């Protein structure tokens, strides 16, 4: 049998950990060696391969294109080795890149159902690099996707996307459930969806009056808590507020308008990660059993201008 021309396993491991953690010091800590040892192993690996894998100043090293390509392959390869080890199933970890608000409001409350039948399995969520597997360390990602999957990735749509106006349930009652008054409340929005009000008004064929105030929030979870506190009304996704609307904590006077994009589970097409595949199938099951949003009656709603004329 012909021997495979593989470079040093220590060098490959040192490089993979550096690529995944992004720093020599963190790689050294994970491998329980010195910073210098990691650096020497990576330099030796570069010499064996005849290619530069890292570049830049000493304290700001980054991966070269060749380094990013190798890191992506190594992470998948080491995942496969870990899965093949005896007893590995009991200590598996799945790292999923995911929007923070979706993880907090939709995913984590359902996660016990996935973990219950998989003792010892860990699922960790990170917010960065959604859909970017070039640095390694992330096995899958959840993102809003429309159309075909990006090249080199498997895409599994699992949840429909819809958006609408929400406000505090108590505040809506204080307004005697008058939707015209809702539109005159302070308008809140997340910085990631600043155009939400204009987009929603166009979809609903509504003419927005001048708002009493406008407030912006960096994250959707800040926005949702601000709405629940009665600071105003906001445009947000059904997946983010489903539990709050069903409990009555928030009200959705116009229901939710469907969008073409869907929450989609992405993973590298070449990686054979059994746990990642299982998680994708579980997401599809959860999506099928998910509560459907109250539908909007956009076509039946006159514009606010027409409503005012009728008053």
C-alpha cells in the first residue's frame, strides 16, 4: 500500500486550532503548549507544504487564501476523526452560528427537545461568521435565505418568515385596541432593519402619520424588551416574538405579513458531520410543528388616510 504523503500531524493540529481560535495565545492554551511552540509548528508546516498559511504582523496574524482553504478542510477532517473515536458520541459538540435574537427567542426554548435523547451532546451558539466556514470552528449556521444555497453549502429551509407591528399588550388595551392610535406611538426599530416601518406600510397599503418619536436599538432583543416595557410600537419578525404574542405580553394588531425569505440551516457540502445532519432534521421537525402567525388582512384594510376621511 502506498503511504500517504501527509505533513506533520502536530503541525496540522496547531494550525487548525490557531485558525479556529484566531490567536496564537488561545491556540497555545488549548493545546497546553507555549506560544512559541505553536508558531514553530505552523512554520514547519508551511515549510513542508511549500505555502504561506498565515501573514501579517506578529500580533495580528491572519490566514492567507491558502490558509483559509486548508483550515476549512482540516476542521471537517478533525470533526470526522472525533466522531469515529470510541465513545465520541457521548461528548460531541455542535457549534452553530446564529442570529442572537433567534437563538434566544426561538431556538433555545426548544433545544431541550433535541438534547433530551442525546445525553452528553453539547450545542453551542455563536453570533459571528454566520454562513462563513473559512476559519473553522463552526459546523453549521442559521440565516435568513432566499433562493439557491451559496456554493459549497447545503441549505435546509426549516421555518417561514413573517413580520408585523407589535406593542405591549397592556398598552394596546389602554388604547382601547384602536389601531389608528398605535400608528401615532413612538416608532421603534432595530439598527439592522431601519427600513422596516416604510416596508411594512407599503406592504399593507397604509399611509403612516407623523410619529410622536423614533427610537433605534442596536439589537432585536433590546427592541423587543423596549416594546414590552411600553416605549412604543415596532416592526419585527414573528419568530422573535411568537411566545410573547401567544402569551399576551405583546399584541400584533395587524397580524404578520409573510416574506419570501426563510430561516435556513447551512452546512458545508463536503463535511460528513452526523450531529450537524441530525440537528438539521430536528430543525425541520420543529419548523413543521411551529405555531403559525396570525395572518394580516392587508387587502381588506383601507389606508389610514381613507380611515381619517371616514371619521
